[in-house]
């Protein structure tokens, strides 16, 4: 038996061994990859071809660089509308499961409550419990009442507009939408406020305030741009003055040629027929061209702010350990809106949409927002990863869906999707991580993806897509040979059509999807 004297004599050896072990443990920990910071940037109503890296002429150097240094998914899907896409992105579920099957009205049905159900868990809620700072800036649009706002759904910090978009300058004379910071209404400077800038500046401030404790951060920056109204800063509009006077079709053809050169579409593919008026038959060509100039300015300013965020991360030596995802919530919006007749679009006193230019934004696809044809649900998805992650850069053509974003974020963070949260049973996730695709591995070709909005329906499995417009019959397309949905071959494959119809009906039953109209609607136009 050792005496006290023996223990005292042995103490230096114990301390030395302890120190040696701690150094080894420390070295082991330092060799393990740190949890990455994660940024998800969501554009609003931006079409597939509006970025330089997807064919556009708009100046987007920062997003183009992220795509060049990362992976550009060209078969990535959103939903046909803003609020449902946001619900799916944050929860990894189909929108109707979350209670946001349409917009933010409560229709008294499980799929149409107008806010996120307690049977859902957000990516912010999970990552917060996994040691992340959780930050949001921008447009929420997932519940008007404060009990449903971001701070109540896992975000430690929130700056933005809970009620929705449509606000660039402040105050707005057209919409009753206020700006809030962590539950308190802010006092914005009307002379300097421009939402795209402010959302970015506040996001950077939140990151800066949280960096001291060495915890990673998750940022969800949901920009309003380039959703209507057409409101942009004069210096940005000036860059595009006169650029669009060549007309819709000339810009579409130029974008499509660039898309082919970039390898997004094959050389032998022909563009879809334009879904817009004849340019030379318009009453005022200059006024119509000016709309697109303002829209381009909004996209340009969005890219400038992404550049500002990237510069900050590099300056603070965070960039190399940050994952950045960029996508849009739906395709370009064809909705014809003008609340400011006689006012030239661009300034704070204008409230107009760009209308037929949506067909250009969605080049070369058919249709637009609210529809389940490709123009309504296809988004460029840029995934930029830390240098330490082994991914296959360049174009990735395998199908993925906005429900996959949350699952991907959890895998990056080493977090698990819960079966319960705060005493509530959580619906099982529908998403799959895109990291498998980013590494160049094949997808599950049997996986089915689904869409529904206002009676517009869709299903995709591998190369097959079946789609139904509200007042049409089902159509079937082979997306490998016919990516622009030109040849309906449903009569050639009756067994496949029958299989998909049954699968779709079962999906509706399992996910609280009602036949449209899900409620008798008043004759009132919706802006989002």
C-alpha cells in the first residue's frame, strides 16, 4: 500500500502523463474538421437564366464565382410559390405537411393553416441545439402572428419583414409591412434604407456579434429581390439602360446560346416558343424594356451584397470554413401588377411587375411561378463548400428538391433529425442530403418528387415527369430526351401513367393535400 509520501513523490509523473495526454487529445481534436458555418441565401421570384452562370447577361460576378468554385445543380427544384418553398426549405417536408400548402391564410385544414405546424422542426431549431448560432435576415412569410415568427422557431437573431416581401424602400406607401429586429419594430432611415442592403448589413452584424465564443453559425438570408415591385437604386438601373430594347426573343435566344456554351443544355436542343407578345407590336417598346432594366438592377444589387458578405467572411478568416447555398423560391413571376399607373418603374413611388419578361427569366422553360411546368419550379442551386470537403465541382444534372436543403445542413453539422421536439411528435423528414450528389455519386432513380399548387400538379421520378395544369389533363414527358416538356407521350405509356396517378393520389392523402380549391376563395388578387 502506497503512503502519502509515495503519492507526493509520484505526483510529478502523473502531471507529466496528464499533460502528455492532453496535448495528444488537443492535437487529435485540432485534426478533426470543425463544424462549418452554413449560409443559405434565398432569392425571391428569380428565374432560372437570370445569373451569368446560368446564361444571363445580368452582372452577377460573385454568384458566378461561387458556382465556378463549387457545384451548380441544374436539375434542382423549388415549389411554385414563395411561402411553400420557405416552409419546405426550413423543415425538410412538403409544404402541405407543414401547414403552408398555399400562403399564410388559415383555412382550417391541416395542410392550409398558414403557419408552420408544431409537428415540424426547423433547421434553426435543430442546429441551435447542436451548438450553432442561428441567424435570419429578410423575408419570413411563414405566419403573420408573432408567435409564429423566426425568433419562436429557432432563430436567435432575426432582422427583416415577418409579413412578406414587396418592400425595397422604406416606408412603403403600397403595403402595410414593417421591419422588425428580434421582435421589436425598428426605426429605419428613409434616406438610406434599401432592403437588399439592409438585410445583408444586419446579417453581417449578427455574425460579428456572435463570433467571440468560437461557435459556428447558421445564416438564412431570405432576400426580397427580385420580387416585384420594380424598385432599384438609380446607379444600378443606369447600368442596364437601353440594354433590353432588342426585345424578349432576342434576349431569350442569346441566353439560350450561352446556356449551350456553358454545357447546361445540348447543342441540338431547340428553344421553346416564346410565351409573350410580339415585340414590334407593343405600344411603347422603351417603357417595356425599362421594366427589365429595373429587374436586372435588382438582381445586380443582390449579387453585390453577396459579394459584400463574402468579403466579410474572407476578412474574418471564416470563408474557408463556410458552406454557401444559393437558390430561388420559384421561377420568374408572370403576374401583371401595376398600382402606380403613370409612374416610371424604379423608384419608391412605383409599384409594377415586369410581366412578360418572366418568360425571358425562365429561359428556356415553359411558364412561370404558380405552375408546375419547369418554368415555375426549376431553380439554379449553387453549392459552395469549404476547401477541406471533397466534392465534384462543375455542373451536376441529377434531380434534387428544396426539401433536401435541411437534411443537407444537418449532415454538414453532424446533427440528427429528431422524432420529437418540445413535446411534439415530428413528421419524418422527406429530404435527402445533396452531399451524396456533390461527391459525384448517383442518385436513387426510384425516388419520386411531388408538387401541388392551386390545382397544378407534378411528379418526377428519374427521367420521367408527369404534370397537370389546373384545367388540363395529365401529361407525361421524358426529361432526358425532352427537357423542355415539348412532347406529351402519355398515350404511349398508359401503364406508367396509371402507376404515377396512383402514386400521386397516395401522396396527396399522406401529405394533407386537398383538391383545389381547398377553400372557397374571394375574388382578391394575391401579391406573393
